[in-house]
C-alpha cells in the first residue's frame, strides 16, 4: 500500500484500493487512476480496472485486475491544462483589448478589456462579423490585416472601431494566425 497513491501523489487508504472496493461492493471498477512508485523510484500513473469473477477462494471472490500505464498521456493532459490556464489568465487579465475571429471573420472570443472598450457584452459580440465593428472608411485596412493573418502572416494598422454608443474609437489592430 505504501507505493500506491492518488495520481497527484496524495495518500490512498486501504478502503480506497480497488481490491477492497470490489470486494465490498461486488461491482466492477473501471478506469480508476492511481499513482504507483516502482522499486527503482520511478513514479507512474496507472489506469486500473478490477472485476470480480464467479470463482471463489477462502478469501471470497477472485478479482481480475488490469493495469495500463498512462503516465505520458496523463502528464501531457496536465501540461495542456496548465498551459490553457496560463493562456486564459493572460487573455482575461490583459489590460489591452483582445479578440479572436474564425476564418470567416466572425468574432469568437473577446477579453473583458475589449468588451469594455466597445461597451458590449460577450453575447452582443460573439458570432458577429468583425466588420460590423469597423467604421466604413477603415474596412479596407481591417480586411487587409485579416487577410494577412488568414494566410498565416502578420498584419497591423490603426483603425476606428464603433462603440456600442456609436462613438468611434481609434485602435491599433494586429492580426496574427
């Protein structure tokens, strides 16, 4: 028991071990995650399934255990989650207005600074074409930046966008893939 842990490294009581759980409930247990420290000290993450069989011993039902080492995929998911959290913090807490579009130019996301700049809620922005928010005189410049980013390039210019109250707001726009 000393070398079995929760995936994050915390302790696992005897009552939480798969064999104990299956014996107490008589029900199969599938894809439970456990940490395991090998004799050489290497830590692994295992996906474990335990199934009772009809065979009986003096200790009760026989249990078939299957293990799959999922350490690499578990760690990759953990890194991905960490990177997503980092990106989300940079996006949400950035004082500069940031918005993203799909390849058709429809607004997909906007950070709080961008929404505040326009005076809009996310529901009023998401799904609409970016062109709806650009003053007509600056549409060509905005389209050029969008086209460059859509081709995998980089574009930047200054344009006027329209606030919810109809005001024109001068912004520096950078388009990246």
